[in-house]
C-alpha cells in the first residue's frame, strides 16, 4: 500500500486556465508605447475595427487599467457584463470587447502593483474569447506591471510600438525596446503617429534595427469621430491604419510561411 | 454595471480553473491518485459555494475524476490602510448589492467602493481573503 502524501501547494488555479482561454486566438498584438498620449488607444481600436472590416474575427482588450478609454472610441455608454460559464466579451462594431470599463464604468481606480497583477490574471482567466484571428491589446504607457505581466502571462504576444516624432517619446521607446529585447519579445515594429514629415523616427528605427511601419499625420477630424466607429473608419487616420493592417497581416503570413517551409 | 445572465454563472469558470489545475498536477506525474483537494476561497470574491461545489463535481465527473473529496475553506478578508495602518474586515464596512456584484467578478475593484474606516483613505492593501487557491492535495 502506497503511503498517503499530503502535498502543500499554494497554486493559483487562474494561472492554469489562462492559456486555455487564449488557446483559440491565432495572433495577439499588444499596442504599447513609452509615453502616454501618443495615440495607442486610437491605433489599437482603429486597427481592431479595420481588421474586423476585413472579416477577421477580432477581440479588443483594454489593459490600461488606470485609464481605460477604448470604450470611448467605440461609443459604449453603459457598463455591461454578460455571464455564461465565465464572462463573455461585449460585441460592438463587429468586435469582441473587454475592458475594466465593462465592470467599473467610469469610477476611479486607485490600484497598486499587486492589485493590477491580480486584476489582469482575473480578467484573462474569466474572459471567454472563443475563436479569434486577432486579439489586439491596448496597453498602458511604459514598462509597468501590465507590460511585465503581459510578458509573463502571454509571452507569445507581439508588440506594436506607437510613438510621436518627439524626442520625449523616442527616449522612452528606447527603454521600452531595450526591455522587450532582453526578454525576447517579438516586436512587430514602430508606427509614427502625429507625424510632421520629418525623418527622425525613420532614422531612430534604423538605428535600433526596428521595422518602421509608416507615419500617420495628425488628423484633426478624428476627435469628432470618437464614439462613432463608422465615421472613424472614413477618416484619413483609418486609411493609414488600413496600410498598417496590410503590413501586419503580411508579416504574420511571412512568419507562418517560414514556419511551414 | 448591468449583468446579463447566461445559463450559468462565472463560478463555473473558477471551478473549471480548479479542475484543470488538478488535471495538470496529475499529468506532471507529481501524484497519480488524488484523494482530496483543499481549496481556500476568499470571502471578497463572494462565491456562491453551492454553485461552485456543484460545478466542481460536474467538471470532475466529466474528467473521470469523481470521488475526489473537495474541502473548501473560506478565507476571511483583511484590509490594511497604507496611510494610517488601520486593519479592518469586510463586515466593518457597508457595501451596496451592486457594489458586491462588481467585486464578485473583480475583487480588486473593492478599491472603488471601500475606504479606510479610520481615516477615509482609499489607499489600502487586501492583506488576505481575495481569490481562490489550491492549498493542499492528498493522494498516492
């Protein structure tokens, strides 16, 4: 007779289920930046809308816990949670959408590191995305808890970096890239937002051996389209994001061809 | 927050997480026959234990693991204020039904609704009593 063993473990079961929840998602793109205010949310939301327009199955996850705002772009005005053996993302404008906004509305969120980590694990463990071609994640700026947890929990996520041509932004991108590279994260490239036709970002990406994914000039018409995704898709901004989507899908196709060959 | 209910609640998602963890634990070969599992459930998550136990039993059956004894212990919440050091419990504050519902999904969102009963600060730690943990496994 074998001896009865009493194993004391402190296992967080949410960490086990997390990979199962993301299993049927083909491509995960985290939209990140060094600084805030460079247009991550708009790039992430519009990229999601553009991919959905092309009949890809797309999810958009807002991981900017201190300042979630994708719902503003999408025009959601009422926090809603749909429960069914987990939490089902909201369907809006052809996307599956998940954000703390769905739970907390516009309430202030005074959260410290451990809380952020727990919230992220909880959200990833209970959200039922189902089959997706793309999950686009809107990250908070910088290299804080959410980014560290992204690398820990979803190491296969690829990172799309958004920057303005300002040296203030580029200085922080340099730090971000350095961190991502030391951790072996795949960087899709850099998109230049609010561009003013200077080559500073082109040179910057060349120096850092990063893929330059194109420039988006400041489009003053975008602000009036917030909350109206159909109108947003008619802007010049969205036209540039379509080019970005072309480039990303090409990159992914090339990567999968290389893998298969 | 409005909640639309499907056929089953998110207690199922948590039960599924526990059962998958048990399966993974067995597949790693650390133990081949599991007799009992001890689960600690944080008071803050406000889990409906009847639904949770029912879901666990159903999912264990599906995984051909029926017969494993499940022991569930509740872990009382303890908060500690970072400003004045005051420690308090969930029963020391009053929360609305809808607030409890929000916390049920995301325990950390208690930071929206609660503040230190001594100094009013919203900067506090959840010292214990949040999520779900597998604390002990007995078997051969």
